[in-house]
């Protein structure tokens, strides 16, 4: 009697295991079908996220604020994995704006500690980042960060610099106007150097520079080269979660033709289905986006 009960429960366990496996396979299969359907349409190369709603997530659940940001970090990792599976090569996220420094001191402090912890986790060579062969950039003025975070960020950039998979750019501490000012300064410094060199080597006895004023104006392409985003295609989609519709000084230089979306989900709740939906919406308006791009080219 006892034996048959044991046999029975082990049989139940076997069936349960089998069911789980079948369901997992089915889910995998459905996800693959979904990718196949999506890939018939134009796929975005570059998706950017304004990861809004971590604090509200914690508030709604009456949990500690840091817990919302932790949940937000795992939402980011999940999103990276899905994007990697779908072949989206560039992901850029707004992690910390320069304005965020104005928040409560203890909040800024705990955010910095969380960042340091998470960057160090990613530095581990067993981390998902290395498995995906992911290259990580930080866009922003790292000098504003406290030293441990800055050093960890620089280390992570250096040790993923040779990776050839997905490119994750983390904007922190960032704002777009500061990026533009920085690019203008760098472009001017570069120009001054060229002019000085020409003056020393190429000037005639009247001290006239050899270049005939060709180099005297800064062009759009000069600024492009000095943006943090140099070498990266313009974003196809900008997603700001939690239903907010402001750009908040994020990638203003780069988003002229991007499709803006503001799903209601708070960032920690942002999941696979939201991502798929975002890409479907992008595919729906794609002809219109391309038309705008072509029109702008013609007018130039
Ligand atoms: C990962 O790092 C450890 C030391 O931290 C090293 O011993 C190991 O060889 C590394 N593994 C790979 C795959 O690079
Ligand atoms: C952007 O950053 C600069 C510092 O580089 C700061 O002076 C400015 O207030 C910021 N602007 C906004 C709108 O956050």
C-alpha cells in the first residue's frame, strides 16, 4: 500500500516535470514564431529607453525606494536579453540625469551605491553581459560621479570595449544640452589646433593662414563627431515608460526622426509583451517615418 502511494507520487512528479518541460518548449516555440513574424517587418536598429517609474513602483507597493530601482535593473537586463534575441544591436538608456543630483542627498547616495554594486556585478566575467558579448558605454560627464562609481564604470567600458555584440549605452550623469555644449567645446578646441598648425607651417610672410577660410566654420558633421553618440545610428524608437510624454533633455540632437512612445507601464513592469508591442507600433508607422527622413534629405 505504502509502496503504491510512493510510486504514485513519484509518477505525479514525473508528469509535472514533463508538463513543465512541454510548456517551456511551447513557450519557446511561440516566442520564436513571434520573432519570425516581427522580422518580416522593418526591425529597429536602435531603441532607447527613459526608464521612468521606479520610484512610483516602490510607492504603490509600499516597499523601500531602492527596491524599485533594483526591480528596474532586472527589467533592464530582461529587456537587453530580448533585444539581443531579436537582433536589435543598439540599446541606450537614461539612467541618471544631471538634474537628479538635486534630489534628496540620501536618495542620491543610495542610488550611487546601487549603481556601483550593479556595475561590479556586470564586471564579473560570468555575467550576462559577457555571455551576450555586450559592449557597454557610458554617455555623460563621469567626472560628476563619486569616485567608486566612476572607476567601476571606466573599468566596465574598458573590459567590454572589444565585444562585438549588442551595444548598451548608459546615459549617466547626462543631459542633452550638456552633451551639445561639450561637443561644441571639443569641436572648437580641435579647430583652434588646426588653425594654429596651419598658421605655424603654412602662413605666408603676411601671416595669412594657408587655409582660405575653408575651416573657419563649424559644420553639423563636426558636432556629430563629438557627440557621445558618434558612430551609433540615430534611435529608431524612444520609449518613455509610466505614461510620461516629456523628453526631459534626452538625446535632443539625435531624435529628430525617432518614433516616440509612452506606454503606461512603470519601468520595473516593462516586459517582453511591451517590447513586442513597441516594435509592432514602430513597424506600423515606419513608412511615414521614412517619408519624413527622405523629405528632410531632399530639402537640404
Ligand atoms: C574569469 O575570471 C577569473 C578570475 O577573476 C579567471 O580565473 C577566469 O579564468 C576568468 N574566466 C574567463 C572565461 O575569462
Ligand atoms: C544640464 O546640465 C548642465 C550641466 O552641464 C546644467 O547646468 C543644466 O542645468 C542641465 N539642464 C537641465 C535642463 O537639466
